[in-house]
C-alpha cells in the first residue's frame, strides 16, 4: 500500500506572485481537459461533453439547473474564461488552480465556493491518489472542477433516473450529493485500511518482519494524510449550514447535517485507528526485543553449559609431568560422569529460571 | 478477551447511492425480525409479540404509551412501512439501517431520533459484541430498533410492576430508561475490564509473557472502541436536554442530566484505564529488558570466569620442548590454586558490581 | 505505597434497576452507622451522637444551624427516612448510596446536593483509601454523608471555639469548610507523593531496581486516580459560585473562589508530577540499558582479549609431527611475550574506545 | 540542514530597564541601515534609496501611498526619529528593536503595528535564517522594518508594473502583500523539508546511520521552530480582520482571509510532518534493534555450533592414560562424522527458528 | 544545574485550620524582616528603611504614591498589623503567607491583590530559587511582599531618575513595572537554559554519558516547574486588564497587554524547549543502543573469527592414535594457511554486512 501525492511533491509555490495570478500549482495529471455539462429539471435531462467552455455559457440563463464538470485544470484559458463569464473573484480562481489547498468554503454574494480533497485507492496499482475538487454553487448552476480523474460518474447515473430527488431539487442539493460522495469515499478508504490493519495484526502475532513495520508506518502516514484532509471538512459543512446565503435552502440543511455527522464519524474512526496503529508499533518493538531475548537465551545456555566443561577438559589436556589423576584407571569415565553432573545441574538451573 | 465487530468489518458503504436508499449496511445477524409491542398507562399494561409491523399501527392513536421494539433489521420492508406510517424522514431510515452510525440525536418536529451504540460482553464466548440501537420518541410512542440481541428485557420486567415510575410518566421517560440501560452497560463492561487489568498487573509482576502483552493490547483496543462509542453520547444527551422540543418534558430533564453524569463518568474511567494500560506497557517492556539483563549477566559471569582459566590451561597444553614449569613437581597443584584465586577475584569483582 | 479502592473493585452496577432504587453500591465498610448532630448559632453549640435518624428531625425547625453527619451508609433505612423527611429527589438518594459517583453539584429548589471524593493516606498500612462524601445544604441545615471513616473531626473542634467564623455564618459557610477540608487533603497527599518521588529520584541515581519501577508505576496510578477525583471539583465549585440559589450567600463566594484556586493548584501540581514521573521512567529505562551496556563491555573485553590468545595456545597444543617452533629453545617465552603484546594492544584499543 | 538563529542565542534581555528604552536586543546583522522609499499612486511610482530617515518625512503628506522599508535596525537614532515624527508609542519602538518578539498585531488609533517572523533557507550555506519583520500601517503609508536581509524585492518588482492591483489600492493592500509573501515563504520551506524527509525515508530503508538520526532530529527542531513562528500568525490575521480600524478597508478582508487560510494550511502541514517525523524515529530505533538482533544471531549461530564441538575436541585432547577410544582405529573419522552430525542438527534447529 | 525549592518541600498544609489563620506555610528563609518605603510624586522621592510597619501608616494619606516592600514574611505580627490597618480580607493575608500559592489576581473594592511566582538562577550555587511575590495595589499605594531575596532593586534605581515614567504615573503603573520585571526574569532563565541545551546537544553528539541524561532530566523538570509558574500569569494579567476596577487606569492597559505578550512568548518558548528536550532524550537513548551495537559487533567479530579456528586447533590437539594428517610433512603450514583463508572469508563477510 503506497501513497503517491504528486500534487504535494511538485507543487511550486509562486512566492511573491500577485494574488490571482493564474498558474497551475501542481503537476499536470491528465492529457486533456474534459468538460461535461448536465442540464436538468424535474422532467428533463440533457447531458453533453463540450469542447470549449464557451459552449456552456448560453446555457446559464435557461430555467434549468446546469452542472458543469471540468476534469483537468492545466488549460488555464478555460478557467479564465469561466471566471470572467461568471465574474468570479481572482483569488477563487487562484485557489481552484492551486490543487493543494486546504478544504474551505467561501460565501460570496453570487456564488458559494467550496474546496474539498478527494482521496481514492487505485487497487490496480495498490496506490493512494489525492486530488482537489472545487465546487462553485450559483443560483441555477453547479460547477465542479478536478485535476485528475472524474469521480462523479455515480451522480450522473443517478441523474438519469427520472424519479430521483436531485432532479426535483436545486443546485444546493446537487452540491450536497457531490460533497456526500467525497466524504463517503473516506469510508471506503477506511474499510480498506481496517482490513489491512487486521492482516497486519495477524502478521504481528505470527511472523513480524521489517516489512510489517514499514507497512505499519505507511498506514500511519496515510491516516495522517487522511486526517489532514477530512479535519477541515467539518468546519466547511458547518460554515455552509450556518451561512445565511440564499443559495442554500433550508430543506438542504438536514442533508448537510447528515454529511457532517459522516465527516465526524470518519475523524473519530481515523483517531481510533491511529491509536490502534500506535499500539501495534509497541507490539512490534517488543516482539523484536523478545526475539533478541530468545537468541540470547540460546547463546547463554550453550555457552554456560560448555564453557566450564571445556575448561575442565583443558585442565586434563595440560602436559605437566606430575598430574596424578592422569594415571588413575577410572579417572576418564569418572570425569565424564562429573561433566554430565555439571551439565545436568546447569539444565536444572535454567529450568528454574524458566529459560528452558 | 476478544472483540468481534462484524458491523465494522463487513459494512459496505454504499458510495454514490442516493441518500435515503434503504440498504442494510452491516451483516444480517439474526434469523428473523422480532417485533414486540407494549402498550401501557398508569393502570394498564398489554405486551405482545406481533408478526407484522402493520399490526401495531392502529395502536398509535390510543390514549396509552406504545413501545415498539424491533430486533433484526434485515427486513427492510418492515422499516419502510413504519417510516411511511409515521412519515419519518428518509435519512433517518437510512441511519437506522446503517448499523454503524455515530451516536447522535436529531430533533424533528414530530419525533426525536436517537442513535446509540450498545457494547456487551458475552461471557460464554469471552467476546465483545457491538450493536446500534436507534430510538424514535413520538408524542405517545417510543420505537426502539436493534440488529442483534434484545437487551431491553429488564425494562420490560420493570414495566410489569404496577407501581413503577415508567408507567406514570410519558414516552420521554421510557426513552430515558432505555438510554440509561445502555449507558449502565458500559459500567458493567468497565468492571470486567478493571478486573482483567488487575489480573494482568499481577501477571506482570510474576510472569509476564507475550500473551500478557497481547492481552494488554487487546484491552487497549477495546477501550479505544468504547471511547469512540461513548464519547458522542455526552453530546447526544446534552442536545436532548437543551432541545426545546415539546416531546421532552421538563421533569425528565433531571433524569437525563443524571445519565449524562454517568456517561462522563464512563469517559473519565476509560481515560484513566487507558493511562494505566500505557503504564503497564512500559512495565512490560522494561521487564523484557530486565530479563535480557539477567540472561546477559549469567553469560558474562560464566564467560568471564572460565575464559581466562581455559586460556591458562591452554598454555600448559602446548607442546613446546622447553617449558620448564611442566617439569616442576608442584606446578600442577600450584596452577590449580592460582586458577582458584583468579576465580575468587572475579567473583569478588562481580559482587562489587552487584551482579551476584 | 499501595492504593486500595474497595469501592471500585466491588461496585455492582445495578443495570436495569429503576432510578432511585436504594441499593448500596459498593462494599459495606464500617460496622455500624454513626449519626452525629451539631446544632449551633453564634452563641450556642450542642453536639450529640444520636441512635436513630428520627431523633434529629424535630431539630430542623429551630433557629439554629443543624449539621448532621452520617458515617456508614449500609443502613438504607436511615437514608430512606431522611430522604422522605426532607423530600429529597430519589435520584439524589441513589447517588448518595452509589459511593462511587463522579463529583458533581445539583441545585434543587430546597437544597443543594454535592458529591465529592475523599482520598486519604493511612500511614499505618501505607495505603490509600478513597471514599465518597455527599453534602446536602438546606436553608438551615447541612447533612454530610460518608461511608468509611469520619474525617470531619477538625471542623467539629473548630466549632467548639466560640469566636469561630463558622458559628457566625450560615450553613453555606459550613459546607465551604467541609469542601475546603476535602480539597486540602489532596495537598497533604501530594506532599507525601512529592517526598516519595524525591526518594525515588535518589534511588534512580544510586540503585534502580525493579522495585523502583513498580513504585514509579504505583505513584503514576495514584496520580491518575487523584486527577480523576479532583478534576471535576473545579467544575463543581464553579457551578456552586454561579448558581443563583439563595442557599449560597454572596459573602461565601470569595471563600468558594479560594477553594477553587486550591483545586486548580492541585490539578496543576498533579500534571507537573505526572510529567516528572514520566521523565523518571525514561531515566529508569535508560539506566537498564546502561547496565546492559556495562555488562556487555565486560564480557566483550574479557572475550576479546582471551579468545585470540586461547586460539594461539590451541595452535601450539596441536600434535603435528612437524612443527619446527615446538623445538626452538626460546619459543615458549617468546610466545608468552607475543601474547602479552597482543593483550596490551587490545587494552589500548579499548581505552581508545573509552570502554576501560 | 542546520538552523542558525543568532537572534535567539545572543538576545540580551534588558531586565529591569524601563519599557520603551530603545536598545537593540539581538545581534547586529548587517553593516549599514538601508532605507528604501516607494511613493505610488495608480498612475505614478517613484522609488528611492535615502540616506537619512528625515529625507522621507516631507513625503508623508502627499496624496500618494508611501512605503518605507528599513533594513538593519542597529541605527537606533533612525528608529527614534521615525517614532517621534509619527508619534509611535514607545512600547512599539521597543518591540521593533527586540528582533525576537512573538508575532502580534496592535491596533492604535493612528496606525496598526504588526510583528511577524520571517524564516528563510539559504541554500548556499544549507542554513535556516530567522528574522523579525515589523510592519506599521498608517492612513497613507506603510513602514516595514527588518534586521537581516531585504526580502521584499518581489513586491517592488510587482509595483513597477503599472496595471498592478497594489497600485490601485491603499496601504492596507500593500501590507497584505507583505504578509502574504512572508506566509508563502513558509510553504517554500515546507517543500524543502518535505523533500528532505523523503530522502531520509529512503535512507531509513536502505542505510540508516547515526547521521540519519541527527538529521531527523534537526528537521524536528526546525519544525518546532516554524510552528512557534507561524502559530500566532493565525491570531494576528484574525485580529486584523476583526479590528474595526478604518485603516483596514472591507475590500481587503477577503485577501486577509485568504492569507489566513494559507497560515492554517502551513500549521496543518507542520503538524502532519511532525507526526511523520515521529514515525520515522520509531522506524530508526527499531532498525537499530534489528541490526543488533542480526549481529546477535550471527554470534549465537557461530558460538552454538562451535562451542560444543570444541568441547568434544577438548575431551580427546586430555592426557589420561586410560582412554580406550584413543586407540580405536576409526575413532578419529567417526568423531569427525559425529561432529558433522551435531553441526547439521544445529543448523536445522536454527532454520526452524528462522534464524538462517 | 539544580533546582531547590524549599518552599515546596517543607510546606505544611494546615489541613482543617480555619481560613484566615495566619501561619507561615513554607520555611523561614531570611534572618529578619526588612521593610523599605518609597514615597514619590513626579517631583519628589523619599526612600527609607523602617523598623516597624507602624512607621509607614501615617504615610498612607499623603498626596504621593507610597510603595512598601516587605522582604521576609515570618514576622506574622507585621502582616497582621498591615492587614488590620488597610482592612485586608483574612483570606488574602493567608495567601500572602502561604508562599506556595498559584499565581492569581483578586479584585476587591479597595485594593487589588496579585500573587506571582519568582524564579531566579543563582550562578554562584548553580541553583534555581523560587519565591512567591504578593502585590497589593491601592488607590495611592503599592505593597509588595516576598519571602526570600529582594529582587526589586532595579525598580528602585529607576525611581531615582527624576524623568522616569514611574514617577509621572500612579500605583497601577508601578505594579506593572514589578510584574514586568518578574516576567522578564523568565526570559533570562530561558536564555540560561537555552545555552545549557546547546551545550548538551554538542555533548550528545560527541560524548553522551549518564551525566548528560541526568542533566536533560533536570532541565526537563525545571521547564515543567517554570511552565507551572508562568502558565497562570497569562490569566492573571488578562483578568487585570478586563477588571473594571478604578485602580487600573486605561493608559496602563497597553503596558499590561505588552507584558501579557511577553508571558505568552515565555510559554511558547518553554513548550518548544520541552519538545526539543524530548527529542534529545530520543537521541540519547538511541546513542546508548548504538554503543551497545558497536560493542556487540566487536565481540561478534572476534568470536566469530577465532571460535572456529580454535575448534580446528582443538581437533589437531586430540590424542587419537590414528590421525594420519598429524604425520604429513606440510600439514602444519597447510592448516595455518587454511585458517588464514577462513579468517579472510570472515572479514569479507563482515565487510559486506558493513560491520567493519
């Protein structure tokens, strides 16, 4: 289980640039920018992929909700045009492009701007990917922007169903479903991690190796990362609920509170898992000590039994002229017997010490 | 002492499903759904087990308090009918079925919805079980829902007694007794854990083994789990007390504050036990080091006494032609005496170092 | 230094019992219930020991302050009568009898109910005892209840002095003196613990043993216990000060604030001591490692000097026919000299490594 | 990677001096004081370096924004004249000169005084430098003061561009750009540290040495230092936003909130990195234990195989007259074979224990 | 670096004594009580040492500010008279004498009572001393009381200067200068500790010994102690600023806020140093492990090379009749060569393992 965060590693902070300078901070991750547009009302739905952002603009004034999703942010031109058309504050555009911002919400008069982090597990590469998702909520549109991979397909599938609640409600509810999807993603991640922890616990009991330690370390780092991503989300959703913006209707409040509960649950679970992980580290370290103990005991037993015996053999290997024992008939078997006695005493001593 | 939490392990987060989609998240744990209904007023009590949830519905408008308890949540049909009959918000129904939610309270206009966690110890299997208990409080009814095993038998037995306070008071008081039972359960668990810790402390002093370590680790994990379950309860009860819902009467406030004090006491005790557990870990680790020390001392004493003596014996085992000592008459006994002196000096040295 | 808490160990949580069921939770600790009554005004004082609680009841309406102290709570009958006479809420009576509650204050219209913990050190048995003290403050009475041993003798002695402030003031001031005594008890405990820590620090520097470790562990546990007991006291006193009950007069506020400062000072000191204790643990653990190091060095020095020499002696103990050195005249003294040189080089090497 | 903080080491607290006594606390770091003045309005810009602070004073009343930057604070005379001219509170002047203050904001009626810390990495010397930057915001001027090296060049370059936002807005916006630059500097530092941590993680896996440990320690200390510097910045900016001073216009609020988000992001990242660093320490310590284990195993294997064999060889090296085996023809090869068997058994034993 | 706190060690808590009983809690530290009186206005200054406290009393009503400093608190009579003359609350007098109170402020109608701790380093004895300083602020007087050594000399020297700000302002400003001096003292202490830590860091890298560990431990304890002393000061000053007492004029507020910033800076620095100290402990512990590793390696290398060789020598020292090799002509040099080869192989093996 690895975690790759190219956004983190290659971000180039543009120190000293004027705020609002549009530079993509973070690595370009996809080949081309994809723009999908969904226009829907309770009774109609139209979904398209457009080439240029300009193609969406006339859509804005129709009496339907328009959801524009942009995947791939390196085409700064697109973002700039979008910003100009909707008169987005330059700082917002800068945040959209920084791809490594802290989750936050900004309530402007004409729109609400939300930044969240997406964390996903790519099972094929056994790898964690992180991405920034920006959401703009307007009076009759929602714009979602992401750098890496489009994760909003499930929402699109739900939109197709004509009886769906999204179709009946406004852009605020659509934004809620996007946020809910992002938060629920953390649950899937936590499940994967919990499974992994369980495997590691079994490994710890049977055959802990350095590999186990590095995996514990890696999970710890992923949890640190997740915590950093999800922690501010609580605040974001609370700010959304408390904001007195007319863009968020009262009826959506209960849904936002629900997603807030989920976020808190994720945080609680992360904290619990971190506590468990730190317990596993203690077990690992003590298992290393225990192994050393076992090794030392073997060495000590062998050495303590044979070193004195070797000394006695050495005595009778000396070449003194006058060593009367050497000439006794039963000396040799007697000595062997004495040596046996010594060995037996040693073994009894070790048994008492519970080393054998 | 193990802890099994099938709910945790097998929960399948339905990422991307619309909110309010009724899917049982968590493993099905009981064969069939059991529905028990108690209707009571100060002077009457009627308790039944019904087959279908529809059988309860006419009961709702009678001038008595109706308590419906549903054990086993896999029969989604039942939950759906109940929801429709009482016009429960779909998100509430979803939370009831998720069986792994964070404890919370939601005050709706017509009802109050409470989620709590139940933790119980099954002595036969030496195992901890966790379950989610949902409580709906209405103007003249209480509905409790649980997945696993019905734990509300003591309440039913109390209801039978005609002089009981529950019979005199409204559904809010009944809900309080349910919550109180759940919180008191934690005390029983803590008692079991405290006893276990005491045993482990004695084991630590006499004969700490790897088993001891794993048991310490397991208790630590159970405490982490308990903490995660009980921590939000404080908040839940506070929200209940502060809620200005007409469903909670003032006279019940003092009882809720009491159960809140209990919850805080549980949290305090968990924190203290966690501190103690971490102290035990330190003791264990240092006992491992101490054992190693003891082993090393034995090895060092034996080696340090006999290695020099073996060397001396080796000297006189050499086959040089001209070694005058070999032909001295008293050389052998003299050498044995010298060896004894060396051994005695070594022993005195070790005594000084307090190794013997 | 041990700590015994029978209350903790034997408490039997009455799960599922109705609130207000009067069962003594905790072990019975004294043979018989003792009831002492002090009636006092500025100019009069009458102190008695009564047999039955009923003997106190007519006292209640006299224009004096009545202080009833009950030691030994197993006589549930007494508590029940008292409760009925003063119309105490059943939950309050339950809390009085549970003997293991969390410190708290409850402001009722007719009385204020306070629970505190008492921790005392019995020097004869080198043992810590914990007890719960309940205090009921009424318009002209104070009732204190404790299970184990009567600790309020100093207050009684002060009451005898006619110029005493207690005599001049109301029951609220008497309650303050009781609380003050309980909090000051913690200071005495901390002094005992500080002395013990100082002894342990000296022991650590001179001769740390496993006993030292267990004593450190025990002090740590006592501090955890004290912290759990004193922490909520702050809150209790703050609630008392802020309560707008007419039972607490303004002039007593400054005294309560003073005892609050003391409680905070106790907490600060406990935290500091815990930090110091954890530092001592580090020292202990590293002293164990250091000892091991010293042992290993001795072993290594001996082995490293003599193993090569023994090998050389072994060479010349071989029985090959053609070993020309064996027949050289000066071979033996030369070899001894070479061995000496090797030993000296080894010693110099060890000096350089600062092992000798 | 080292960090040098001469300001920290050589600060001489002037204990007992009257407040407002102007003494440069901290080492003099630059040769001479440099004073640069920029006067700008939307359509004009004039930048100069002046010799004496007096040369700036007439500038003050012109209908342009004047930005005075002073690098090098040892010329107390300059600061004093400035203070007198603008009637700055003596405590503010003292804080400017202390060069080691905690970041803070003080809102006076005529000006706002801000202290921030600057941390920068000098790649040539592989060294971290810290400096204090003081900012005074007035109705039509901004004065920035720093001891060490002028870091505001990027701002000056931006000022030159006539279309720049700074030129269009007031001194509050200029102050924001200065603060933003300082906060963004932390991001660059964090990037350097993250790269370093990544290198260290690889080193940990391949070849951990004492050097690795010291580098981990050093990064930890730098993070502690950064945290101490950036933590109060949050507060500073919040105070600025909430201050009802007319010197901060509403339109600048959104920019300040943005820089506040950046500061919180820096803090979050520092916390995450500290958690990761502490995980690396655990890995390092366990790698040391693992190495010891490996060493011990080699020793034990060698000793356990050869010590018994040497003993057997010793037996047949004894010189007893009556040792029948010595005269058997096949004794020697048989013994060698037995020795081989013993060695093989030992090896099998070690394989089972997974030591080989 | 030691720290002595006789106040801590010998404090005798007067459990059960009535509040306001004047007993000096803490050891008597100075021979005699010294009372110094300064009367000053903007244009006059009169400083005296008086024998009896009564000599000061007529001073009180003059139109000047009177500063009475009392060093040595064992003369309870003096304190009592002072208390009676100024009608100080008995609890305040008790706090003055306890010499080990927690820093606090109490705003009474006629005076403000402040307790602070003083920590100073006596370089001659390499010792830390702690003392309690009590300050009473009245409408035209300040009374400072301390047990041990008079630290307010610098203030007195400043008073002499006629242009001094203290002379122009009221008793509240004088109290500020006293508080400022006490807080600045902590900075001097921190400087000493920082220097010490730097020395220890160098020691850690070159030659860590048990002494280093004990010094780290001692600094840790001093920091714990300092933290306990300075932490409440923040609160004290905040309470002073927020108090609406007429005894504190608005113009002094800015000075108090400044000293508050200093206190927070001290706390931040203490926290940073504690973090660094705990990092040093880790380094120390791992350096102990590393040393052990080095020792073990030497032992293992020597043993692993010579034990097999000694075994081989032992083989050819056996006395079997039929050992053909013994009679080969080149057997001896050949064996020596084989031994050399074995040793070389071993050395290569160790090189590969990077042990040599």
